[in-house]
C-alpha cells in the first residue's frame, strides 16, 4: 500500500438487553451474532473491533472497579474470537466523569483496570467525551488547564502500556461546534496538539457531533491544530439520541479522497444489530473504491480512464449492491432467538501504512498462515460475498418474502439523519402540497384541478404502501430482522394510518380552519439531528393539524408483532346500512360517549335499531364530518365520533333528532318517554376546537386509564348529568 494510504477497520460492540441472565448484561456477547458480524467485516475489508459500550458500568460509571473472574473470562473470550478472525480488538475506557487527574490513587486504579485486559489486548482508547470542563481544586492547583490535565494522564497511561501500536484519545472538544471560540483558536485543542505524544491518535467527529459532510478544508484545519491527522469518529448512522429513528441508508457525504488526511475512520452505527447491514456493507464499498482507485492510477500512469470511473465510490450504486445482498439475508428463514441486543458502539479504524500506527500489529498478523488478512479482499466485488450464507443462525418457520421495492421503501423511510430517501421525500412532498392547498382539496372547492386529484390519490397510495410494508415485515421470513426493526415500522405505520384518514377526510370535508393547519416545517439541515425528533413520522405529524398534541401518536408496539391490518377512514353514508350488524362491536368502544337514559328504555329486541340510534345516531345524522370508522380484515371494529360545538349540537338534537326518535319509538301506554339528554364529549383531531371532554363512569377503570394516557384530566365529578359520571377533558 502506498505511503499515506488508510486501512479501514470496524468495531462492533454488542450488549444484550432484556435477557434472562441479568449478570451478563454489561457486555454479554451472543457468540453466533458476534461471529456472523465478524465474518461480514472480513468480507467487506474491515478489520478492527472496538469495545466501549456505555451501559457497561465498569466502562464508564464504575471505571475504577476491575472485572470479576467471570466477566474477565468473557472479555478475554471476546478478544480471542476477534483476533482469530484477524480483527484488532480495541478496549476503550471512559474515566472522565469523576476522575481526579492529580490523584495518584485514581491513576493507580486506572492502570490496574487497563492491566487486567493488557495481556490479551494490544490496542486501547481513553475517552473524555461528553464531560464537564470544570476541575476540582486539587486539579486546578496541579495543572494549568483542563486539557493539560487530560494530556498528562493520557501520556502516562500510554507509556505504562508500553506505547501500544494503536492508542486513541477522545478530547472533550471533539467537533467544531464544541470548540471555543473556534477550531483554530481553541486553547484546549492547541494544548492537545502541542503536549500529547505524537503517536497517540486524536478522535474527531467533524464540524458537528453528527456531520452531514466532511470536507477537506475542515480536516486540514483540525490537522493543523492537532499537529497530526485526526481519526474520524463518524456518527452518521448512530440513532441512540432518538428512539423513533433508524438509519438504513448508505455511507454518504465522505469522499474517498479524505483518507489522505485521516489516520482512520470510525463508524458508530444503529443500536439495533440487524439494522447495520447496509451501513457496514456500503462502508466497505467506500474503502475498496479508494484502494481500487489508487491501483487504477498506478496502472494508467495517473491518467483517467474507464477503470477509474468504475472504481469511484457512488452511494447509490453501493446502496443497490448492499440491497441485493441484504435481500438474501432478509428472506432467510431465521429466528430472533437470543438476538434481542443492540450495538452500543461500532467504530471504523484506519491506519496510515508506514507511519505512526500498526507496524508491529501487521508483522504479527503476517506470521499467521491460516488467516486471511482483511486487506486481501481489496479486489472483491462491491457485493462482498453475496451468496455466502451466514452460519450459526437458527432456521425458523419463515413466512413470506420481501420484494426489492418493499426493501427500498423501508430504507427510504429510514434513510440518514439529514436526508430522507426517495419514498419518504415523495410522501412529505405530497402532504406538504395538500397542506398548502387544502382549500382546493376540500369538498367545498369547486375546482377539480388534475393536480388536486393526482396528488390526493398519490398521498393516499403512499400511506397505503407504508401500512402494507408493516404487514410484509411482520410476515417476513427473517424474525431476527423483524424484532429489531418492528418498533420503527410500527410507529411509521400508525402515523400513516392517521395521515391517510385525514387525507380522505380532506377530500370529502367541508370547511378547514387554516389557523390549525399553518405550521411550517423548519429546516434542520444546519442543526444537529436531535433538534427535531421523530424522523419521517415526526415530520408527517407536523404536517397534520394536531397542534401540540403529538403525544396522541405515542402508542408502543405490542410485545408480539402482529400483522393484523387496520384501516381508519371517514364515515360514509353507506355505512348506515351496516350499523345494526356492527353495533354490538361498537357499543363497548362508544361507552364513554353514550347517551345516558333512564331504565325505562325501549327493548332492543323489539326495536333492533335502538342501540344504534342511541349510541351513534345523533352524531352520524347531525355531524358526520367528524366521524371516523376503524376497520380490520373482518370489517368495522370500532369508531370515533366527534362534536365540534356541544351546545349547538344539543340544541339541534332537541330540535330535530329527538322528535324523530319519539315518532320512531312511541312510548308505551301509561308510561312517559325518557327525557334523553346529550352528554357527549370526544373530539379527536377536531378542527378549530380548543379542547375536548367526555363522561366516563368511575367504575370503568380501563377507559379512565386509557383517557388519562391521552392527557385527559378530571374536570367534574358528581356534577355530571348522570350524577355518578366523571367528566374528563383536555386542551388541544
């Protein structure tokens, strides 16, 4: 490899969550998962495994404590397993939260902790990220600055470990946005650059914690200050800051030419193990493209040619290659088993050949005859081992197969932090157009522009595709992928159901109160992705007239994934003929908004329509525009009825609905007709209303709990029309 070239590596840390053996949660590695991912790393040309999970208490919070014999044995097994596959194991420690830099006791404990893993591990990292800049009084007296304290301890540990070939240092100012006052003028970085030993590599994330792009100019600036090329810790696919986001898109925004200014690249991937196939696959393509490009330049004497064009990295081509390979894995009948775990930290590490890192390690690796080196895959195709089935995975009773279009839809909806895929962009564009032109789409509009019809239909189809994707993922063969991706697919499916119902309501409704539909999607291109949470689901919600009621969408997925498909749609007049057949299903759902009548009610046996007329009739007759139907595969299974103005509704009900009911259900001789009054309360996503309320019986604990979760508070007790009911309400 030519002088200045960078060798790319990866580190994947796995931690079990929710497993039976609680004592193993600090770094318990599922052997099958670990070995499988390590095989993939070898195929893709990645060669380092970094251990640094923040939920390992002895990695960060309890860093002073040594591992127990059982924990140490597991860690050593992990180190040996990585080394047997030609992967460099890097052990990381984060003592920065409470270390006293001037304390000889703390320094001794730090050395003791690292000595415990030193015999099996030859690469280390000291991380001082995400900590307070302040120092205790003892440190302030011993060191001239915070940076001076960190550098002094790091240099001593580096020497204590025998100056290992790979030693990483993560500064507290690890990106441009954290530097004060700037990268070039930061006293902290200047001290690090001047005093940190030259063979220690400094970690950097770019202009921001999660950088959209990495530019040559920015890297040149930080290299000048640090007096060494940085190693990029890339958070492009990290999703631990937002529980509703997942990143399945390709490695993007980093040109292969950057490697001449880097000591390495570290990739911090999704927390979900199965979600990282495309990120790591395309990263391997990015690395191989650079190697093949340099090889092509040597053959052509520096001249451009078709060979160079073909080996240039293209994110779209890399994504297509990764999708083809992932399709095979997605459609393998594999079960989740004990794969319910997450990747805490996965890093890519690269070295400069002939320079500060790795000479000793490479000589050790070259002496192993039965090991295929990670660099030997340089000429491998972009697919990197397509057709090689994963080992160590347990078959299950697989169901259906995901199509390529469905997988592309899945990736497009969960793309990258600063960018949505084509499918998500189209959905948001259609909804944005409908939002801006709601006055044209509503039923009152006399204009039937072709664009109105096409966009309306397109938006409905987009939402239907998302709900169908949910069913396909649940019915897919690979259960391991299902359990990792299901919470995200479930969340997006629920949002799509509500969006589709609202779009259909727009197409047939009357008036729109535009003040509740005037929010503007802000631009977060220059901000960190966690400024706006929720991803595509969050942006779709912002395009709906829900105001500050986004918590109505909070609905955790079921413990066991279900493919039962629901449909939410506006009420149609043709539904009236079905009221009698489905009323027994609707009555429990509607019990919180029933008409409260006396005991002298008309027999439902003699009058089969009486329940429907009592529970649903007034709303469906007087304000059907605020009525929605819930359907499943068997038909109607629920409904939601809303009233925009309760006082006006009560007057209309007394004036028109009650006389009609008296004629339909004449009182018996000698008895009086019940004086039925309306006490109705729910308005869901209503237009123009400032709040909603409903009456519930105090013994109905299930419904009380449900409404409380939706933000309803008790506003009346004992003063309701039934004297026993509880009136709950909430502002919108």
